[in-house]
C-alpha cells in the first residue's frame, strides 16, 4: 500500500469516529490561514510584529502599566479597521471612551459599535452573537473587537454577591476567562475576527513580581500575539506635558520572531505620531541617515529629498510614494495574503 493510500485510509477511519470536517491534511485546512492584518498605524510597531499589523482570525493582547498608551494604540487599530471598510467594536468596561478624542485619532463615532456596563459573561455571550452574525453574512472586510479591559470587568458572581466588597472568591476572573476563551477561540479563527484584549499590570500579592497580568494564564496561552507597552519618557513643551514616548516589546509572537522592540510617540492631542514612526522606520531601513540632529536621504533615495533636514521637516517629505517604499522594504518577503481594502 502506498503512503498516499495509507494516509487516506487513516483519515477515513478517524472520520468514522470524529465525523466529517474535523480531520484534514495541512494543505486542505480551511479558514485557518491568516487572511488579513490591521495596521497599528505605527510602522515600527508593525515591523516589530513582523507583519502588516494585528492578525485577523486570532486573539491578540496589549498590556502594560497605566498611562503607557494601550488604549490609544487600540483606538488606532480600530480606526484602521474602519479605513479598510471593516466593522469596529469597542467593549469599554473602563468607561474611558471620549468621542472627541477617538474622532481626532480617526475613528468615525457614527460607525463604531460601543458596549459599556456589562459583566464578563455578558461580554463573551454578546461576542458569540456577533460571530454568529458574521458567519451568516460571510463578511470579507475585517471585524475588529477591542476589549478594554480585562482588569476593569466585573464577573456575574461579583455582581450577585450580597456583600460585594468583602468575602470575594479568589481567581473568579481567571476561571471565567479560561472557560470563555476556550469556547470562543475556534469561532474567532474561522470567522476572521481580530480580538484584541487589553489589560493592566498588577503587583503580585507576595511582593516578588510587579508585572502580573490579572485573569490568570489563559489569556497569555490563547493569545497569538502579546505586546507589552511601557512609558519611557514624557514629551514637554516648556513646562507643559504634551505626550509620551513609549516602547513596545513583542512578548509572544506566533506570526514571526518574538522579543523584538519598537519605539513610539503619542501626542495627547492627536494620538500616535505616525510621521515620527515613518522617520524612525526610514532610519532603521537605511533610507535616511542621521548625524546629530540632522537627517539626509541615502544615495539610493535622494529623489525624495536632496538637502539635509530636521525631524520637524519630515512631514513635508513623507509622501505616499515614500510610505509605499518604506512599507515595501519593511515587509519584503513576508508572505501576506491580504484581501483588497
């Protein structure tokens, strides 16, 4: 018996036990290859991920200390999903939604689905209803769901206790998350949902660790991408604080090499400084060279600018043609099967 026939016989025998549509050869696996990515709108962060952004059909996690830019990065991903013609959904259990700020970042509030004041069980139940609707419609555009945040969401058992502020059962969030993510993962993958979980960090009760993420190990286990963000500096205009400088570390990555880092700048008024991101990427890719406080284009890219320039001048030089070159260099050879926007 040939190997091909043997494999077919084995598959047939297994299907008799498990049923059809469960056993495949890798080349025949349906609906599991990543078909789309949603950019973070910060090229250095996308480069650190090793793809053109956050994957659809996977669970991603963004975590870090307070005021490090987690929500702002998530808002930019939602804005990009809308730009691609997709559906943007925000579960805001922190009640931090600011319609003016999200509009400045690029989100259309009229087309954003906002959910507030729910418990964790209700969140996953409504997510299942969303996925059922997506499955019915066969939607080709990305569906991006941001859950902000795990840390701030109460559970049903916490709501129903008579004495809500004492006598709490330990690890309730972890139990709900472990069960819910296990049930939802398969549907997220098959229906091309980009599920992004946000979480803060806490000190361990024993005092020996300061980067513990609430919710147990399940969130880390089921996430294909984990981004740890941190604030490394504050931008000032005189005595006034106008933004932050941050750093992303890719703690887990099933899309490419892990442990890469990227710097980003967030302006309190406008969100991520995309132009600064393109300049940083241009320097990393060898498109521009830096000497002191001055930049200049490398010889092969002089068509984009002949003279030396300062960082503040780059916004005029950062044309769509230059952006296309930078993204082409950043993701050269990456096997992306991105659907048309």
